[in-house]
């Protein structure tokens, strides 16, 4: 009986499908590992994170050109773990995300618009990704949104035309509280980190 052989094109097709399947498996594995590491946050003291996020606000404030002090405060938020497949939505015990927000009244439109244009250009030059900028017709609200560090650091600025009211917000990536075990049982209140965050005064820097 003559020896049977597999057609060359069939063998090639089988090898190609196997290679594709292997590539898909490897890509899926890398994606799962990458998502699983999303909660591998550094341990950073809240005071250090506060200085970082306040610096973002201060630098933006100086670029905007404001010459008077603004009301400001820190805030803390929960961090979430979406799981290796991105389908979960659970909080991460012991992890916090620090934010800093401020507001200024009686900001005229000319100052708000020119300031946000300068800030948009400066943030772009410094490696921030502008995810949104809206400047409508005269008399309309103006908005600027930026992010970096894979979207974990964000800044938002909005000028409300009807009140001539300007607001700013900045946040930094999640971190674990030093000294707290990540497997501690019990409700985790991120506001507890604010007790170790000193109050800060936001205004024009001395150099400005």
C-alpha cells in the first residue's frame, strides 16, 4: 500500500492555526497578569502623596495666573480591583487615592479662557495627555481634562460662566498605607488617611 502523506498546504494551515492559538493564549496570559498587578500599589505615606497632588495644583494655579488665594481641600477615595478578567468591582483594603480640589470666585471670562489655553499647552509639553477641552461660544462654560501615568493621575478644570466660578481638581495614583496589612479584615475608610495630611494654603507662588 502506498504511503499516505498529508498535503503540504494542510500541514502549513495546521501549523498556522496552532501558532495563532498560541499567540492568543500568550496575549491573554499577559493581559491577565497585567490586570492582576493593577493592585500592586506602592506603599506611600499620605503626607507624601498630599505633597505630590498639591504640587500639581500649585503648578497649574501659577500657569493660570491667579493672584489671590483659593479655598482648597484634600479628599480621599477608595481604590477598586476589577479582577484578572476585568469583570469584578471590589474595593482594595488599605489602598487610597488622594485628591486635591480648589475653587475661586469672581473669575472673569477673559482670564479663565486665556489661562486654560496656556495650561492646556503647558500640560501637553510636560507629558500630560489632554483628554478633553471644551471652549464654547462667548459666555459658555470652559473645561479642561488631562491625565498621565496610564490614567491614574488626573486633573480637571472647569469655569462656570453663569457664576464666574473656577474649580480645579487633581488626583494621584492609588497607594497602600504603610504599616497596614493588605489582608486586614474590616471596613476600610480611605478618609482615615486625611488625619495625617496637613492643611495647605493655595495661592500664587512667591516667584509669581
